C-alpha cells in the first residue's frame, strides 16, 4: 500500500505533465496517492488469496503423496 501511494502520486504527476492536464500539484498528488492506496490494498488482497490457494494446493498434494 505504501509503495502504491508513491507510485500512484508519481505516476499521475508524470501523466499530468505529459498530457498537459490542468490540475494543481496538490490535487495531482492527492488523487494519485488515493488511487495508489486503493490499488495497493487490492493488490495485497489478491496476493494474499493467491498464496492461500497455493498453500492449500500444496497441502493436498503432500497429503496425496504420503
């Protein structure tokens, strides 16, 4: 989530300057940080679920082989 905040704010700042969007610096950073925060939380949940599924799969594989 922390990394998402910085990447979101920096990414939106770059986009605003490349495409000459009329946003103030503070709005750009806040909106980018909020988007990065949400993206970081969602990515964390997805990774958590994938790891859970992988551990369950490996447990079942181990039970079948013993």
